[in-house]
C-alpha cells in the first residue's frame, strides 16, 4: 500500500531549508493567490496572462502536479494562430512545481507558455521516484502533449529548461522527443555512471546526500533502494552500472544529434555530483547547435539566485538560448560569445573558446621524481605509504566546498608541509615566476605495488603559496581490484577538469593518498601501497595549460 504523499501545502521548515541548501532549488512558498483564488486573480498576482495549478495524468495513471503560466494577450512572440513557444520545466531533485515560479513568470512575460511540473514520486505527484528512468522520460512527452492540448502552445517551438534532476531530464527529453527544439541543462548530468562510480570508485558521500534529501520529499522505488544499498555495500556493481547507464544522456547522444536539438550546458567546476569532465566530453561529441558554460561553484549553487528572481548569469544564458532557438532572437546578450565560456578560478575572469579542445594549447609533462615535481626525468624511486590512512589531503565536503569556492574563493585548503608522508606521496614543483594557466583535465601516471588485491588512490593537485598553504586545484579517485598482491601495475588517474590560474611565484603540489571521506575506498586498513618510477616507465603529471 502506497504511503501518504507529501502535501503540496504542508512543507516543514527543515525540509524546505534542506532542499534549498542541497539542491539550489529555492523553496518558494506557494502564493496565496495561486492556492486560493481563481486563475485570473493568480495571474494578476504574477503579472502575466494567466497562472494556474494543474493535474497532468500520465499514461500509467500517475498524476503529475504542475504550474502553468501563459502570456498576457498581445504579448509579442505569438504565431498567426495566437500560439506561443512552450517551455517545459521539470523540478529538481527533492523539489516541486513551485520551484521555478520566478523564472516561469519572467518567461511568460517574455512570450512563452511555461509548464513546470513535479517529477513523479516527489511531493504531490504520484508514483515512485524513477531517477530519470523510462517512466520519467515518458512523462516529458506526456507533459508536452498536455500543454499542446490545454494551453496556447506552438508545437513547432518546444523547449525545456531544468536544474539538477531537471537538467538531466532535459537532455533525455532531447533524445526521446524530437518535438523539442532547444534545451538548457543547468547543473545536469551526461553520464550518471560516472557520477556514481567514476574511476571505478563509489561516490558514497554524494549518494548519501541525495538519498537524504529524497527521504522526506519523495517515495523511493524498490529498484532505487536496491541500487543505493548495493552501492553502499560494494556489491552487484555491474547491475548498478547498468541501471545508471540507462539514465545517462551520453548513451543516447546519437539520438540528440539526429534530432538536431540545440543544447546549452551550464555546470560548475566543483559540482559534487556531476564533474565537469563528463559534461565537457558530452559537449565535444554533440554535433547540434551547442554551448558550454562552466563557472566556479558546486551542484546547483550557481543558479540559486535566479530561482529567487534575481539577476543570474546561468538563467540569463538559458533565456537567451531559448530566445535564439525558439523566438529567432539574437541570442547571447552583449553580442555573440564563443561557444565555450569559462569563468576562471580563482580570479573570476572569463574567456571564450571555439570548442573544448581549444581550452588548452599544450600539455606540460612534469616528472614525478623522488622528491620533486618537474624536470624531464623522474629517476628510479619507490615510496611506500600506509593504506586507508588519512594524510590531511581531502577533496572537500559534498555541496559545501564548491559553494565556498564560488562565494569566498576558498577551496579545500591544507598546509602542505604538515601532510602525513607516511600516508601519502607528496611532491612539489619549483615556483612558477610568471604563474601558470591550467586548463582542462590533468593526468597522473605512476606504478603501484599493493599488499592487497584491491585499493584506491586519490590524486590531489594543489596551488601552494610561499607559506606552504595549498589550495585545491583539482582531484579525482581511481580504484582497482583483482590485482595479484605484491606485483606492480601501471595506474593512471585523470583529475576532474578545471580552469585555474596559478598565481605568479606559487608552486604546484601533487599528493597521492589512499583515503578520502567523499569516496568508498577499497584499500584495506593495515595494507600498504607502494608508488614507484623507473627509467623505462617514469611517473609523471601531464598538465594541460593555455
């Protein structure tokens, strides 16, 4: 028997605050006019033609709760039949249809019919949480069908905008419904398998946060419960991967390209769930009209102020993208920008590129020596560390560290001389007198000999000042299993992509440890991990720079 659904109107302060903090989905209180008054009164409150709440029935009987904004009569943008472009907005993880009230109002005032809906399984919508599975994808077409039948919407001008879960759904919609002409995916994902299991490493802290937000706001399906349990217990991972692959837009990229849907991707460098490397790879393989924007921040943090109705770069870009591809407008304000737009850490400067490959102009190979980072030869060396032992290096805290980097320019910070050398390899470069513009995904190559058959290495790249204080530039985990103990094997770690300007006079530090609270590591306590380099197989850091 299905347990009672969360009421649309009964939102505890703690739930709303948690959802807002974790998912950037500003929990907008339901306006009295919208809840208690006729549509005309609600429309007056919002300053648009009409605003109403709606129930949209799905094919399996589930009812989706929705908000509908329509432009006022005479608003520019209508076709000869009086129909306006349609924008569908799926709510983000743990949020409901009132999440996009501010943006819906603005879009309707600009000449769009807007339908925002609560994704099945959350709040007042029926069913169980499908996590962008087949039922969620089918619901996208259901909402479009309903909007075309019940609002003055133009079937030739259909778009989607979504944040977080909604961002992933917009990309899946672009793959499975050819009526969709343009999408803006904000803090969405391209590869859900990578999000849960990049580097063959379980992203347990991020998964736990998502599960915690879902618990008070939605109804978990047995399948989703099983996936979370298996991920936590490190069992049946091939089935977890299959489940996540099915929900990955990257798997259906050929469909998106065939449909020709224009795609805007806007994400954060420090996204705790969907790292920018997977987004950049997906962008590069798109052959449709496309744009990529990456800014400092964490998951959904860069879009938050836009949900409050304030000026916001990500939402402004989404609006201009819709104007360009659904309204025939000029697109980006202030003139045409390059297709790839990056906000550089930590300065906040912007730079544009014609494509992702142009972000870096060369790759510097820094030898990983016995005591230093840099030079042309690593030499022969071996360093053994204790497994599953904290070194002091860390990737941060999910949903917190990226926001601090965005708001205060404070990424995770360590004092490099105090890092525990018995628990990690630490190598520093000479100072860079002119600084160094790091662009893209750095790659570490080394040789590992472990006393156990399985293990995890987490690589960290730090910006180190004259006092030895290191600010995290990037990091990434890499795990292995089934290796014969005591036998060396090559290990490659690709760090998460970034754009970071190393200040003049600062050093780079590379740290290789075996434990980080963000991840479900495999290195057994009491084991050892030996890193080594030889003349025939030297350890090195490949660093993309501009």
